[in-house]
């Protein structure tokens, strides 16, 4: 019997992918980097393959190799800069690098394999600075990229940064000897806030995994990841008794306390101490006391709870849902950090809500 796990709804993942692709009106380049934002990169890619994406986006050669070993044959773009010493391992796994450094481009060019040119239009993280593209015209003529792209730093905001980045990108494209047939710019938030896409592919990430980052977005993703665990102990404590380290919480009256075997070592952050919430039989209960490494305590006085009952720390139960955004806000994290921080110690259990509904 599993005591604590992350449930991943692959049906919801695919419906989120289909929804954002429909809005963009262009094929997907789904980001399955960081092990699929924590839900499992390979499983996410295999599920999303049904949507006929152009390819997949990963963080590193190792992540790309995992997809290749599983038999995925679509293009896989490695989105963090590679060192020249990594060229051989990318080449052998048939991975496509995103490049911006002229020396690395020169070396990669000798492999004769496809690559995408990343243009830095204002994030100062990776890519060829937009104003330097013209300087490297000769190089880009010798070794033409298959695709060209940039990354928006604040697409979820309503400010002018996107327009400025897109202007810089357009200016850089004009400096290229030839505009590649594949041009991509938008992350999920960019598609949520503006559609259809004027480019050839879109690169959604967190939206696929059930999180909208745009206020008032026309698209509402379905939740994909849930954290669930079973009650492993129950006790009633008297008024004034403390719960957990440092005794930060004391029972205001006689209280029934449930212990769930999930703690900060599982990615259920310590910042949720005395702040987190959980669902028991579809009803909200509070985390009381400090979240410990392996266990978290809940005040279940007002609900029916027995040993072995499943508690939901993230996700839906009954008619209520604790969303990634809500939990991220409670823990003072970004939703990205919360999802990717779920530890491997929690086994991923894959379900397909479509299949269940049909059954
Ligand atoms: C992570 C990433 C994305 C996806 O971003 P989301 O905000 O998760 O939609 C797209 N493009 C690049 C280059 C990225 O690194």
C-alpha cells in the first residue's frame, strides 16, 4: 500500500495541451524540462505525443537521452546552453541544441546537424544578444540554424516588455542571412494572453501541468498533479498541548490531530507550517505546527477521519481543490518552484481521467 504519492493525471495534461495548441493555432513544442516540471518528463512526453507535437523541449542532454532511450523520435531541443565538450553526447543522442555562443555554433556546425539559434532580447540569461546578430552574419551563413527563437521574461504581465522584446527579435531576424522555417517565441503565458500565434511553434510549460500564470486568462487548465497521503496516526490532545517542533501551535481546546507521512523532504515546504491546508473527504482542514522532514500534522477535529484515510495536500478531493497556485502562494513560492520541488521520494502514480470517465 502506498502511504504518500503524487498523482499525475495524464488525461488532464493532454487536454491542457490541446487547449493551448488550439488557442495558439500552431503546433506545440511542449516543455518537458526539469523532469516534466516534476510530474515525470518521460511520461509527460509519451502522453503529449498523442497531440502530434513538433518536438519536445528539455533542460539537458541527460533529459533528452532519457526520451531517446524510450523511443521518442521527434526533435528534442535542449534549452540550456551547452559547452563544446557536450557536443558529442548531444550528437549521439540526436538532440538539437539551442545555441547562442559563436564558438559553440562554429563547432556544432561541423556536425552538420540541426540546431536552433537563441536570441537574447532582454532576459540576459542565454542566447546571442539581439544587437550582435548582424556581427555573426558570416557564421550564420556558413552554418544556418533550423530554427530561431527568443524567450519572453514577463509574458504573464501586462507591461510593454513583450512588445519591446518582440521588436528586438524582429530586428535581429532582419540581420539573419535567411529566416529559418521554424520561429518560436511564446511560452504558455504568452499564448494565454495573446492569440493566435504569429510564429510557427509555441512552447508552453507550466500551463500543461495545470497552472495558469495570467490573471483573467481565457483558458483555465485542469489540475494535473495532486499530493496525497494516508493518515498514519490519530490522537486527541487536551487544550494547551503543543504540536510539532518548537511548539508553535497549541490546541485552543481538545483537538483531534492526524499525522500524514509527508514532510519537507518530500517537497511539502516547511513554509506551510501553520499555513497549509488539506482536504479530508472533500473538506478543508488546517496544517498545525511546524511541517517536519517526514510528517505533517492536521487538525481534523471537525471532519470524519480514520487511520488509512487518504488526505489531499494538493489537488482535488470531492468538490474542492487546492490548486498549485494556492499552495504556492501559501508557501511563498512560485508555482514553478513548488511543482519542480516535489521530491522523487514521493512515487508518481499515473492516472488518466479520460479513461476513468469512460470506464
Ligand atoms: C521554461 C521555458 C518555456 C516554458 O515556460 P512556461 O512559463 O512554463 O510556459 C518556454 N521556453 C523556454 C526557453 C523555457 O525555458
